[in-house]
C-alpha cells in the first residue's frame, strides 16, 4: 500500500475527510515522522523592547568605572559569567551562546527595531518582511490550523513596519496576541491566561451551529467575489485574516491559547506576569508546530519605558531581570524536558545596547557600537561566549564585530534555512533573506 505524505495527512485531517478513530491517520503520521527522523523546526524570539544594557546583563565589567554595581556570577557555561540578577538563567547557560560582539550603526529606536527584525534598513519602495514572516515562509506548514507566525504582546510604536510581512504578502503576517494587555501595563491582578487568549474563537452561544456555518460560508463567498473583482493588498489581507480565523475556530488547535490547561506549579515557574505567561504560551505553540513566535518584554508595572533606561538604569534593569530570569530559564528547561529544545532555537535580543558610560541620571543611553545578544537551543553549540569587548565595554576587540546580517544569517543556519535564498519583492527585484555578504558565526553553530 502506498504511504500518504505527512502534508497530505494534515490536509485531509483539517478538511475532516479522515478521522482519528476510523482511519488511524495519527499513528501513520507518527510512523512517518519516525521514519524520516525529521521534526518541524521552530524559533522563539524574546524581544527586549527599548534596548537592554549588555553591561548589566551578559557582558559585565566588574571593577571598571563603567561597570556599575552588579556582580558577575558563574554559570553552567565554563568561564561565562552573567548578572547576579539572572541566577536561574545562569543554570541554563550550557544550552546558550552569548554573542558579545554585535555592532551596528543604528541608535534610533525605530530604525534599530526595523533593522534587527528585517536585516535591512528602510529605504526606497521595497517593503522588507520581518524575520518571523521569512521563517514562516521557509519552514511553515500552509495546512496548519494555527498561524505560522504569532507575535505575543508586541510593541509596534517604534516601527510598525518591523512587524509586517512586507512583500511576502498577508498570508505570512503575524497573529497578534495580547497587544491590548501590553498597552495597559498589566498588573498583578491581571488574568494573564485571559489576556493571552485569542478573542472570539467560539461561535455565539445563541446561534445554531448550522446557521453559523452558513453565515461563514456566505461571508467567504462575498470576500472571494470582492477580491476577484477588486484585487489589492487590502482585499487579500482582509480575506486572509478571516480565513485564518475561521480555520482556527473550526479546529481544536484553539486550545493552544488556553494556559489554564497547565499546572499551577509550571505556571508559577515561568512567573505570574505577562512576559512569563507569554513564554509559556510560546512553548505551547511550539509543541503544536508553530515555526515562529515572538514574545516582547518591554514596559512592566511602574516602569513603562522598559529597557530604555536613560535614567535609574540599575533599579530598572534589576526589576526587568527579575521578570526575565524565571521566564527565560523556565522556557529553556521546559523545552529541554519535553525533548523540544533540540529543534527550537531561542533568540534574546533588542534593537541595540546601552552606553558603557553611566550618565548623570544613573542611566545608560543608546549604544549600537558594541552590545550583546543570546542564542540558545536547536542548532546552537551552547555553553560559550563568542566575542570580547574592550575593558571599558566601548568596542568589540575580538574576533570581529558581528553585523546584523551576520547575526540573522546565524539564526537562519541554526534553523537549517539557506539565508542566501531570494524572494521576489514588491519592487520587482529579488531580495535575499539576509543581505549579501553576511557571515554566519560558525563558532556557535552545532
């Protein structure tokens, strides 16, 4: 008997043509996965909105005037020390590589956010797609009821286009989750499980299911007719958004957003705050095959500026680290315990770093010349730091500065994506996934 492909099985099951009990398709899918030895890759981007201080997190300079008051503590990565306010993460650093050599020229929030998300600077008519859209296109599953790109509590004010699918089209745009909660600066009384649910995934209880399905079918027919007679990006975007919503409503995939399914102890380990519960949601989405999830940590209660610490840097970074530490550490440990860390690449970064010199307000200002990011999990040789900055933290000394294209090419390689591939842009010319000349950091790749 000929075998049905994994893609065909997923397509048939989504359409309701095969059933679990009668066809045994789930076992066939499992057998196929075991036979090929392949599992779908995923990437989780932990975005630190505002630009985190490298010198108070992952590249401390104890004893130097620029160093500040934080102690550097040992980690499970030999010779790698990080902030004393990241003690749980220190116990997971054998999974991670710290990149202490990032360097760009963009010290503006908007341009830096756009650059680190797309790999390009905003210029001319080209609408560059964000990293999540690029990865969704490369390794996503068109037949999945879940979106291939989910952005959790995004902060889009600095650069709305940094969250756009650009010339790839609306089918690769992110599903935005919890954006309203991020604006509201959620407090300890917030129901985070509710805040991170996708609204309106259930039909109105007073509407008959058959009647509801008829309404949906009529809507989709009208949308198709309109899009055919008025072809435009807006029409396609509207049609795509509704189609994705309907597909999600009609499957059990929507339970991915129900954090109440998790044990209280596990939810506690991530942290009962918006970022911690968002990281837990990211893990649930990875388990269900979503290839790219972005989670934002910016403003927290009583600190709406987040990592943009021009004033009172040390108090604010300490408080942010107390939110970051349990969530990042629990995410790595949880993925590892479930056997998913080996095919999930976790990236921690912001739009730039902070000045080594401490200003008169006990703050640090924008600094793109020499800063840090972290990359962990699948495709990464963890337990190390790549690069070294000068004693005062002002320049990258060795082995070389890592540009934004270099870093994004490294992420692509970790995910087994060819970063030199090209897509046709809205301007009618092919554009590489990562800018020509990018050099992946081979030293940190597994």
